[in-house]
């Protein structure tokens, strides 16, 4: 096992990783930017080190700063969290070249799964159904020909993508012509890689993902699925497990197929395979995330497995230590992403000083957050303030607990989406378990915002 881990991330994930290190009895150093000097992670850590200015490119994304921070503090491993450098094979390689361990897949594994388009082909070759789509697009003429073959509407997707950036829906050839170049430059700006591919746009679908864990010895398990269909502009806002959209046999079949394909393709460490599922229950693979995910906490709640600790153990070369038959998912869990944004003003990101901060409690309630009263939310980073997760023996009770917990949660001084969550929970489509990924964008969030305001 490692002696000391550098936590190369911020916000609630830095706090979460710190907790896992402490549980495992290993040291941890929190790396923070100048804008995060007063962060909760830096305050509660035994050791913390400044890695540069607020601009992430010069701190959280700056490999030399992170490597030197790890070396001067005597760390033997770096945990990149999620986002930032967590799926960067170049960084994983540099970390290893400095005799440090990268907590995540190896550089080779990250490279194999780096291109979304190549991963689609790789996993299709190992038996997963994928959304009909194109190979990498050479130019606009190629894009037009491929879109014609696939049939409109299609989505233009950056192959190096993530976070919905550069992804564009086009309904006809004219739209494709006017969008193609914009997508290319957006992809280049966001990922340093302008390669694009097309996918058939599935109008009504659910986003269901399978959590897997694979160690170096070929032991592999899945931890069932998460349903992340409540989205806004292709970004998840509520996740739950189990999915209300599939029956027991369909759930297990999807999890087993995903695990089989990904292990055959040579995956290692924790990972998530994302699928779009149509109303017949047919699942189409879209992408793999080679890292811990924001929504891992609901899987922890139903399985009782500390996934961050498990990830650290795998990276340290330890065997999984759990068999598939040991993993039992009990009850129902829901996560609400608490975001600093104003639903009434087109979800504009908010910053500011947190006044009173009251967190909910009671059975089955978990709040993972880096907030505290008096915390000044910096403007430089994403708007995730924390995750409120609830667990209950069944879905209806989990929804009731979720609403009760959201009512108790108070973040004074900053506008948040707490009331939007409550409105979604009260919505009949959600109660029926029938939300599709485009619901909020199609009906607009106005009805939810109006219903949710107190
Ligand atoms: P990113 O990596 O940028 O998050 P994904 O490929 O994971 O992009 O897709 C994010 C979301 O976009 C999905 O959960 C879904 O809502 C929507 N989406 C992606 N591909 C399709 C598709 N082919 N048809 C319809 N919606 C899609």
C-alpha cells in the first residue's frame, strides 16, 4: 500500500479522497491553488501544498507543479480525482516516469480508451451494441455523406470529448454545414484535439451506466448500474440506482455484458461504461469513463463498498479482494447534484460568500460537500457545491427522504438548484420512473423552476 498520496484535485472530491486515505491509514497531502487556500480539504488535511495560481492550467492541470508537489512532500502516489488530469495518459506516464503511482488506469489503458470513436469500435468488436454512427470524420464532405447514410438527426461528437463540450445536434444538411467548423474549433479549444465523429441522435432514451472494477490480476466485478437520465444540456443532475427502466434480468444482463466486453478489451482499474437505453430496454454503448465519477456515492450506498478506497488498493497493486457473489445491491439510492447556478436566470453560474450552511441528516442521508459557513466560492472552477445522497429500502421512500433532506439543506448567500431538485421529485414523469435525457431540455426547466419556487 502507498505511504502518502497527493490529492491533485479540489472541492468535494478532494475531501472524499482524503477520507478514503484516512480510512486506509495512509497519509495524504492536499494540493491547492491560490484560489483554494481556504478550501475545506486544505483545512482538514494534515498536510497541504500550494501548486500555483487560480488558473487551473497553471495549477490543477500543470503536471510539473503536481509532480514537484508530490516529490517535495514525500508522496508515492497521485490521485487525480475526476476531471482535470484524471484521464490524461500523458500525465499518467509522466507520473510513472517519476517513480510515483497514478491512481487510475495505466497510461497504456488510458491511451487505448482515449478516443471515444475508437472505443466504440473496440467494444463493438467485443460484443457491445453501439449507437449507429460514423468513423472519424475527414472533412465536411465526409460528414455530409455519413450523416446521409446514418439518417438525420445526428449528433456531432468530439472524439476526445467530455462534459458535453463541442457536441452538437444537427437535423439536416444545412445545419451540419453551418455547425461542422464550429464543432471542430470548440473541440480543439476544449480538448486540444479536433477529431469528430457522428452518432445517430436517439430522441427518447435513458442514460444508464455500469460501474466496473478490474485489478491487475484479471479479477473483475461490476457493481450494477446507475440511471443518470435526469439531465440538462447533456449534463447529469440527478442519478439513481437501481434504474426504474429495466427489469432485474435486463439489469443483470447489461452489467454482465459490459463487464465481459471491457475486460476482454483490456481495461483495468475502476471504470464506468455509459449506455443509452431505448424504450424497448435495448442498450447502446456510448462511452467509457476511466475514472471515479461524481455519482459513485449512490453505488456505495447500495453496495456498502468504499469505491475510492477500492480504487486506491487496485492502483497499489492489491487484488480486488471481492468476488461478484459478494456484491449485493440493497435498497434504492438517489443523488442530487447541488450546483451554484440560478435556474431562473438560464442557469447562470453563481459565486459568492456562503452564509449559513445547514446540512440534512437522519437515516440514509449523506452529504458530500466542501462547503462551510463563511466559505467564499471561487469563480474559477465548476459549479458543483456538493452531492446530497439518500438511501432507503425502496424508491418511493428514497424520494420522500430526498425531498425531506432537500428541505433541510440550506446554503445561504448563494443561489442554488435545490428547489429545482424538489420540483423534479414532485413531477409525475419522474415519479413514474420515465424521465428521458431530453425531458428537461424539451419541456424547458421553466415549469420546474416555477413549481419549485417557494
Ligand atoms: P460527454 O462525454 O461529453 O459527457 P456523452 O457521449 O457521454 O458525452 O453523452 C452525454 C449525454 O448526451 C448522454 O447522457 C445523452 O443525454 C446525450 N447523448 C449522447 N449521445 C447521444 C445520442 N447518440 N443520442 C441522443 N442523446 C445522446
